[in-house]
């Protein structure tokens, strides 16, 4: 199938955001918006998002991925991330793929909470695929995405005079603080925050929870989130978290998402 890849520049609260949409020759009515966590940008760790986009686009699924506010090539500060940039990206997605009638959101790590909150308020979102989700207040895995290369050949993480690892840690911490303000802070181990639980309970779509097993916190979060939604499915793929380095693990995650996406 013939594919077209388009580079996008759109705005959210005065910040210019950069994204990429993979459009099949004949797009299906259901697409996918990929939402990176605070340690990644649009290509994903070891280009996982890029490879997933290509696999799904070859099956007729339009896919959009973008740099969130304060990440990668996008403007702004990570501490300002919430759900507004998700809404801006979703609007742009539907403009560029008019054949699309609905979308699912794939979110990794600490982006899961924002994805669920947004999905509950947008009827066009019919599914959530949460990959190694983390609850607000849970430390994100260090190092994911730090060494990834941009899929267009250009580095996108903007590092200042501090070390790359320090900058990545500071950005992840800022995002977790912002997510806690959006969802409502609750200490790790105390279950799903009330606003997040309410959003999942009221979400009319389907939920896929993919666990790689490398992070106990992500495994516990997936089990807790599973109990909040009656139409959820949990899949465990050993060692296949969002920072998986082996192609077999990345392929297993991609095919799990693709199979789920076409199952209804």
C-alpha cells in the first residue's frame, strides 16, 4: 500500500508543536495518535514509535506522533503539559486525515493519565492503548529515549550545559509534577487517583494495557487500571517495555497493538 508521510507544525497556547502523520493511500476510519511520556519524543525509544507507525500505516491505519509541549522540537516548558496539547494534536490529525472518523490513543509511561483524562472528554476517541503505564507520582524509568536518534536524522532533544541524563531527569520530574496537578496527587501504592479512576469508569471505549515487566511500578499500575474499566484487556510481554532494545520485543508490542486495533 502506498504511504505518505507529512511533517506538521501546529500550535497550542502560543507554542509551536512539531508532529509527523503517516497516511495510507486508503485510510481506515480508525486512526491512532501516539502520546509520548516525559522521557521520550516523537520517534520513541529506539525508534519504537516510528516502526509502529509504519507497521500500522501499511495496514491502512493513519498514525500521528508529535513532540509534546517542551519536548523534542516543540516549544514551551514541560511543566505546562496537560491535555491541551493532546487536543491540539487531535484536531490537526483529523484535519489531515478527513477519512478518519475516530481515533485511539497509544500512551506510554506517565502519559497514560493525560490520555485517559482527555479520552473521557472526546467522543472521537474510542480506545486507549497504555504501554507500561505509570500512575501520577510514580517515578518514571530513567534513561528511556535518551540515546534515541530522530527518525529524520536530526537530534531533537535540546540539552543545555547540564549533562543529558540530568536534563532528561529534570524534564521528567517537571512533567510528573504537572500530571499530579492535573489528576490530583496521591502517594504511590495507594491505588488509582480519583479523577483518573472516574475518567476510566466513564470512558465508553476500549482499553488495552501492555506490560513489559521491566518496571514493577508499571506492572502494578496496569493491574490497578484494569480494574477501573469493564472493557479492558491486559497483555504481558516479557522485557517488552517502551525502552525495549530488541526488535523481537518491539515487534511483539507492535503486533499486540495492531491486533487489538483491528479486533472491533
